[in-house]
């Protein structure tokens, strides 16, 4: 049970709600945003004292029934409710290190996919495997040190304005929000993994934008159905974006494809022929 993080998460969800959101009268002007603690306690059918202690990180582990009541009172989404249970220690959680070894069958699949840019990403946004078209569309990952293949670092750490677009991150603002939400869930699953905790600490210290988004305690993300790249060879290209969960290793298979016969499909086919080396030379001009 992560008492400090649980308390912070509860406060963040409580402060975003208005009384009218949960069927309560708004009443006189309030000094602080959101619901009052006693209002949440009443809605959750628990004592105000116990709820206050939860937010302050001083309460013992709540039961699943209490958490369900709090989730309902705070109008949590499914993803937020799952995150609440992870923080409280009432949901199965992974221990130790997140996995970086990719299943051989997935490696073979990535190589066989026709006219589809594909890569495998760890729970901490490390690119673990990729095919030639992904290298041509984004960057030749083989030329980067493993540390520099981390998409979270691409989005936040040390890039000057516009640099990230060299790697296909044309939707930097949206992608940054996605990174923060996913890393918060990853940290809850792997609280003792130094690679995960170190990455979060690094980005919080080095990026004011990451720190600002981190304090929002958001954990739910809308699925990204398309992604637009600004490419030096084929220009702007919008592709379908599918992210498939590989649950056995807590990884994702990310696929960029396009409908047959579309301009985007023709652009991918051209990149497939030209290859990553030609694209790298074009970028350097």
C-alpha cells in the first residue's frame, strides 16, 4: 500500500468534482475547489475521520468494499478505480523489474508484417524491438544507445523546440500527456524497479512540464487512433495507430499502417523500399 500516493490521488480526484456533479447543492462560496472531505465520506458510506486519515496517509489498508464506495463517491472511471486498488494494495501487482525481453514469436511477427511500421515498447516506454519500416519512418533505433531509445525521454528530456518532430512526434503535447498517465500506472505496478523510479525522478527534476502533468494524477488515456508524422522524405503522413497489449510481459506492440491504396500507404511503401539509411542521409542534409 502506497499511503502517500493514495492520499494524493484521492485529493486530486476530490478537488476536481463540484457538488452538483454528485447531486449535492453547491451552497455558499467555498474556500477550496472540489468536494469537502465530509461530503465524500457521506457518499462513500464511511466515517469522515477515516477518509481524512486516508488522504493524510495515516489510515490502515481499506477493504475492497470501502474502495468501491470511494470510487463511486468520486465518480472514478474504470481505469482510475483500478489504479486506486493498485495504490491501496488490494489488486494483484507485479514485483521486481519490468520485463525487457521480447517473446521470440513477437520478434518474428514484427519482421513479417507487410507495409506496417512496428515496434515493441516496454512498460517504461523503452523501444525493445522494431522492423526496418519503423526505423525508416521514425529513427534508426540501432544507432542509438538503449537509454536513448526511450520515448518518454524523447518527449520531455533535453529536446529543443521542434527537435522531437525529427522522430515523428508531431503531436508532442498529446503524447506527453499520454506518457505521464502511462508512467504513473507503471510506477504503481513496479514501485521498486530502479529503472522506472529513476526515469520518473529524472523527468520530474528535468522537465517542468512533466512535473506539472504528474501532479494532476491522471491515469486514463483516450486511445490514439491515428498519428501524423512530418517526414523529411515523404512529407506529412497520417497513419492508423494500433497499440496491442502483450499482457504476459507487460509490453505493447505498436503498429502504424494505412488503408491499401491511400496516399499514406503509398508513402509507407516508398519508405519500405528506400530504407532507414537513405532517410538518415536525407535528415542530415
